[in-house]
C-alpha cells in the first residue's frame, strides 16, 4: 500500500479538479485531467526553489480521464506540481515529457515567476528540427509551484452582491493593478503596485469622486514574462500571457506568494464592494503562455497537448493560431470548456468578481476553424445560473480569418465598440465623417445592435484603452513612439487617428497646450453624451502620458505607471472630467435602455431625437449619407419611452448638442425645438462670451472650431 508520512494514501474523489483541502479529513484531494497520459506523478515540495520533490506520489486511481488521489496530512500551504508521462510524438500532436514539472491547470495559487532555462522546454534547443527531439533534463528548480489554499474568507460585502449595478448606471474605469498605485507616494511603499494598495481609502476615494462604478482590471490571472522580453531586460507588464486561470497573479501581492495573494485579492474586492464599486477582470482564455511548437512545456502541453490546444488538422505538430501568440485553446474539447467555465464560476463564487472582459473573444467561438456565435461556449454561458447573471464584455475580434465580430455577440454580451473609438477620433482630428456613421455611434450603434434583441448597453463606448494611446498622447502625438519596447518601433497600431495639435510630444507652446486641453474635453464630452456604456482608461483623468508609446505591454516602469503629481493644468482637467461623469449620471436621457425611434412619443410636439443641418432644418437623406464635420441634434427628455424599477415612465431635460469637428468656426442656426437653451457642457478653458451662455431658437450662433457644446432647454 502506498503511504505518505506513515499514513496510507486513499483513492480520493474525481471531483472537483485541482487540489481541495478537506479539513475534517485532515488531507487534500488532488485531481488532474489527462485523456492520453500513461502515468501521473504528484510532486510535493518544501520550498519553491527545490531542485527535486520531497515526495513523488504515483497517482494510481483513474476515473475516466481524471486522475485522483487523497493525501492525508497535507494542509494549506503545501507546494505541489505534476509529472505526466505518455507518448512523445510531436508529429502526431503528443508532447508528453516525464522529466518536466507541470503546473496544475486548476491551481488556486502559484508561488512566483518562471525562471527561464533551456530545461523547461520538452525538446533540445539547438537541435535540427528541434521540437522533434526529446530533452531529458528536470525542470524542478525553474518552474513555479502550485499551492494548496485555504478557501475560507470572512466576506462582508453581501449587501452589495444583492443589489448589483445595472448597465444603465455603469461607468467603467480600466486600470492596471500595479500601474495605478506604483507612484502613489501617499501609500506605504510596501503597498504600492499591489492588490492591497488598490484597496486603500486614498485610491477608493479617488474612484468614488470620479463617479466610477465599475473597475475593470487588466489581467490578474497568474502570467509569465515572455523569454524574449526577459532577454531584453523587460517584463510582460500587461499580463496577457496566462499560465494559471484560477490563480491571482503573485507579483501584485504585498503579503507573499504562498497563498497570501488569494486572501489579499479577496480583501481588495471586499473593500471595493463596500465602497459601492464593482470589479470586472480581464480574462485571456484564447491562448496560454506556452506559445507555439517551439514554446516551453509548463502545464497544458505536457498534461495533454492534443486536448488543450487547437492543432493543424493535417499536421498536428503545429498549432492553429488565431491570437497572434502561437496557440489557441481548444474550447471544443469538453474538459477544456469545463476548465474555462469552472474558472469563471470560481472567480464569481469564491473571489466575488462581478464580471469579465474577454480578450480576443472571437477566438472563443471558433469550433474547428470558423467563428460560430452559437458555439457550445456561448450557449452554455447564457444558460449558466451563475455566469448568466454577471457582466460579460467581449473584445469582439481575434486575428484569424473572419475574426472581426463587432455587433455579432449574443444578447447577454456587451462589446468593446472599436467603431465608436475610431469614428470619434477621426471626427475630432478634423476628418469629414459620414453624418449617419457618427450619428449611429452617438446613439449606441443601432446599426450594429438593434436587430439582435440587444440594447444600447451592448456598446461599450471608449476613445482610449490600454491598447493604444492614452488620452493625453492621443492629442500630443501624430505617430507612435515605441522605441523603448526594443522591437524597432514595429509593434503597436499604425492607424491611431490622432493629432498632436501642431507639435510632436512635450512642448511649452501655450497655444499647442490649449489646443490639447480643448481636444481632450471634446473627446470626453462626446463619450459621455453618447448612448451606451462609457469606459475611461485609468489615468486619463490625470493627464497620463506613455511618451507616445501605444503598445506599452512590456513597460513595467514610469512609462506606464500613473503619475499622481498634478500641476494646475492637470488638476483642472481632472475636475472637468469628474464633472462630466457626474453630469452623465444625473441624466437618464444619456443612459437609455432602448434605442431612439426618431418620432414623436407621448404627445410631445418633438421627436425623441432630431438631426439638423447648419441652416436649422432637419437633415435630408442626402445630408444623412454625406460627409460632415459638424453635427447638430436634439434629445427630447419628454419623449422617453423608459420606465424606472417600479414601472413608472421617466422623463428628463432636453438637450441641444453641437459637435463641430471643423478646424474653422462655423455659423449655424439654432433649430426651432424650444425657445431658449443654456450651455451646460463645453471644452473651453477661456472666459465665455455672453452670446454663448444662452441661445434662442431661430438665432444664429458662431461656434468655435473643434468645439463640443451641450445646451439644456430652459424654455419650451
């Protein structure tokens, strides 16, 4: 009989997968999926840097494709990993290597970073047809270890979880856990750049003052620094290189990596919830950090390569790559699909997150090859009693054929609306944009979502995100400047639709600086008067610059960290942005759950939305389909077909909105849809003219070039 510390091993249970501590039984149950393995060894370690395990336990019990064993006497904090044996036939897709230490795909905590060494590869680097060779070196010292965790945590966020934040009230703030607090010098140094730092009152108060309801965190799953970056003395700062779908990233922990990171993450969520702020996490289920056929053997590849990855059908030595990273997870396999769904449920049920943003989400819909929005993944998700109730946000594309899927996701999903971003950027840099194209983006993109039983909340509107220029750089650079990435400035998008206001990068020119401040305000106003869910990039309110780097994925330094030292110009912009967010939240007309109909409702003399030309008359069909640099429309608050939570019809103020993207001043006639209007939002830092503050219908108004003006009706 096999024994551990003089106690007999038990067959254990085949569910749940991963390591599960049974306190009453004084032991841990271990379960690993492998369909094609011939043997599995459970490895126990004393320290993360052990060169060999203290105990190697042969896992003899197998239920179907699940290998399991119960080890008495093991407790939370125990370090473990696996070795898995089976055929090594890369030409057939099998890449088992009994010498390689493997991370449990269901590990709830992982000890730290991978130490790159040739021994972590399953083949001999440097050999001809290298990946067909076989490497016999052990990798124990270099691969981080899994940690058995104690799941107990004393939550007190139950009142928040009961009420949830509806899409109509949502304002998203995309942030990086490390970047947001690394330069917060008012925090203890040990807390900067950590989950604990993000949970401090200083940071939470800032988010509350900004009117933020939902914090969308860039990847917090345990990830790997790519070898090519380490060799360039860089790091994978963003984290889109996952190695553990259940484990919170250890480098963001202030308290340790032996399970403490789990507690610290939970405490962060608990504190944010008790402040009324949701937590959405960015998840990367489209690929893993193991890369292509020349990548390392760290987990999935060595456990069951043909199950976990999509392989080229007629040459399974190679991987189908719809992500640009070397591999694509095979969600058509039941166990891989189960792992993804188990991970999502774990983060909701055990870590209390409120939703997910799915990176390159179109790849999750690929069955065999083509994108299929009725794939098992989406059908299952929509029926799941837990996951169907949280916020689901798609990055609605991947890099494969037919991968651009904006507008095509199922009805429970919201999508990052890249068309909104590009159209608004082009308009404010001075391009003539087809009237209907801009109008559709401002109204929640009904051309994309109206015919699929979706609402304006399907559109996550944004002008900046982690991927691309910050808001400050969008108005300060005509071209990307990614030299610090050491890739020859070849990475990152070339089409940024940006404009530097006449000088590239930092400048002391007062006129250029004034132009930039005005352009930022134009972009923010446009974002928050548009139907849909607004998302702002963390640090934009601080005037954060990445020095023109539009792909700072490897800049774990001051290029991407948020600089909280604000001069007068930045302080004024922060106050402006805060006021616009609160204006948006105060007016339901900008947060409609139904699309505008363009007709009179409930006896109102005016349509719910009306579009105008410069002469004050409604736009003709020819104008609607023609390029323009100026757009004028009225949102009628008395014609809203909206109800509140009690079923009562709601109404709001009416607004006249003038967006003049023309570099030159334009003269226009105020339309006859009311008598008098007062200016409530504008991009100016100068003193306003009397004739700008209040306008009357039928009068002529000269609007300054590149100006977004919002007027509220004061007399009907």
